C-alpha cells in the first residue's frame, strides 16, 4: 500500500486548509489585479492627458483662426487699397472696441503705420518682433509670432500676421493681443487637482499659462522636455525631470505653437488608493468569515461521511442497503450509486448491443451511398485515372461529413458548420463566402447528402465559376416557406464576381449530384439557373427532411 501524500488529519482541518488554499491565491490575484488596474489607470490617464492637451489646442486654434479670419476681412477693405489710413483706423477701432485685440499696419522694414491700441497721431516706431514679420513676408501666409515684449506697451504680447500683396498702405497687417488676455482661454477646471496648462511658442517660451504653475509669459519652458515633444501629440514622463508627474502635449494644427498640460500622477489616481484600502480590508474580513463558515461546515460533512462509510461497510458484509439521506447532495449521489451498482453491468451490455446495431446500420447506409456514387461515375468516365480521381474527390467530401458526424456521435450537426467544413479548403479568403439564415441542426443523413452536394457545387465553382477568380463570391442563404404538406425550406447557392457562365453541353455526375440526388435525398425540387453573372442553385424541400427533431425533456 502506498503511503498517502498528505498527513492524516480530520475533515475539518482539511477543509480549513482548502479554504486557505483558495483564499490566499485569490487575495494574491486581487493584488495582481490591482497592480494591473493601476497600470490600466495610468494608461487611461495618459490618454486623458493627451485629450486634454488636444482640447486646449483646439481652443487656442479657434482663437487664432478667428484672428486670421478678421485679418482676411480687414485686408479686403477699400481704405487699404486707397491708402486711406485715417478711415481704416476709425473703422477698425470701432469694430474691435469690445475685444482685447488690436490691429497693426506695418511696412516691410518693421515700421508701424498704425496701432489701434494707440491714437493715430502717436509715434509708434518699429515692431518689437521683426523676425516674425520677416517670416510671414517670406512665407506669404498667415503666421503667429513667438511671444515678445511690445515696443510701445512694454508687456508680453503676440502677433498674428497677414502679408499684404501689392498694397500701397503697407507690407503686412497684424492682430496683436496681450498674453495675459490669451491666458483667460486656458481653463484647468476639467483637469485633476494640482494640474497646470500652458501654450508654448515655436521657440519654447510660455505664451500663456493657467493653473498652479509658476510659469509666466515669456518664461523658457524646460528645454530637456521640449526636445522630446517631437510628435503631433503624445505624453512625456520622466521622474528625473518631472518627479511623479505626467505631461501631455499637442501641436496646434496649422500653427507653430504647442499646448501642454501636466501635473502629479497621484492627484489623478486618488480613487485607486481608496480601492486598494477597500479591497484589502474587505479581503481580510471575508477570509475570517470564510474560516468560521468552513469550520461549521466541517462538522456537518464529517457526520455525512460517517453515514456513507457505515453504508459501505454494511454493503461489504453482503447486506442490501437503501440510500441514506443526508444534507450533502454529492453524498446522496454516492449513496444512490452504491445502491444501484448491481444494475450497472446489464445497462452497459444493453448499451453495447445498441451501439453495434447502430454501427451496422450506418455502415450499410454509407456502403449504399458509395456504391451508387461509383456506379454513376463508372458510367460517365472514360479512363481508370479519371475514375480514381473522381471517386477520391467525392469520398473526400463524404469523409468530412462522416468525421464531423462522428465527433457529434451521429446526433446531427449544425447547417453552418457543415457549410464551413466543406467550403473551407475551396475559399481563398473568408470574404468570398456570405452565409445568411437562422442556424439549426441537420439530421445525420442530411449532413452526408448536403455535404456531398456542397462539395460538388464548390468543386464546379473552383473549376468554372466564382471561386476560380480572386474577386468571386458565394452566397448561401436559406429561409422557411409555407407548403401544402407542411413547412418548407428554400436553400439558395448564388455565385457572383466570376467569369461569364455558360450552360454545360453535357450532363455529368456533378449535375446528377446537385440536381437529381439533391431532389431525391430531400424529397424536394431543384432549380439550376446558369445566369451570365453567376450560377444560381435553389433547393426547395420539406424542412423535416433536413432538421433533426429536438429531444424532449
């Protein structure tokens, strides 16, 4: 007798050990899930951070686009064409009086002819950002400047500049705005607590910022971070540069500026820590409750096992015993099994005789089908090689039906599965097959006969029809119809996308299988239409010749 792998102990001790063996891995798995949850939340936070940066970029883009639109409208003013600066100044000042925007008219050397921020008579000098003016003139399109200190206002401002072509009034028209006014558009209400947002110009200077950030207009943003913001949008994370923080950025489409948001990861994941504490406390509590419940159950199970052991002991002494009734379902099943053990052999023998009878019946049916098939092929082939290939091809399709029936113990197979099995080797890709209809189980005989028909249709399609072309398609559809003698089913095979179809000049075995054999096997009728666009094969038969009846409970 082999020694037991585990030490001797009471059922209560083993149940407690089982409870611990189940609970501890569960707790470990919960901890693993929390770690995974933390990773998932961090990934979600990265996605949210990028979206927040993109949202800020869209807000700034709308502001810049509105300024660009205003410039385009102003550039078409007749006063500019007539070099009537005074009238242009008066009209523009009236239009923009309620806004924080001001219009500048500049020559190509940077001299400011007018600035609606100041009276027309005030000497204005040159623009404070001649580089941005020159860049716009060279590119010939609207550009936004880097943030700079205005030459007359002495505050941080930025310009959106539109080059003027062949205008007697000046070389460029610009709208300027204080950086502090742009900062009013930067809202951090949707961001986690402690997060900041900013808009950066092409040179990496802060144009405007919001939130708890210490950055002010004109400050240089961290160059080590800027060098990594090379994509159109993304996230940046480096604990050495931004300890325990995350930064998201997005290029403002069509402009040289970027929008960035950043802040501490902990403030965005505060709910996760609450989840950690809840699961830890809850897990420990549930473990204690489980141990108490297991101890109570152990006493009940011990009594049940003792009752079953007493029953088995009396059976060993030759007594006829009735099943004992306990509070454990499995123990009752064991008791019934012991009581019925004497009947097992007769039941097994009956089952064996049934299986042998079923095997003989199925074998006769298969042999009859194979004989009919070979006789038909023998009459229609003119050489042994042709006969061998034709027989092998048909037997292959029949073998697939037998194989799937065997796997289901000859209880029937779903129609969709039969279609998939027989057409899988013929298709160049799944897109070539469309199957429409409510699935149902086929009778074993229907599986064999329909499988042979599908195999023949697919073989002919590969040779002459839709499946001979990569763009060819097969559609198989079935639907119920009303009939005089009961429910009918219509099965349709439709080909398309193949070469032009021509009716065959001779009737071969393929036609016999797809028409004569199909109609006879299912007590129905078959229509074959050789349309130029593709073959259409239709079978109309009583549904009960195909569908396997459901077993009644």
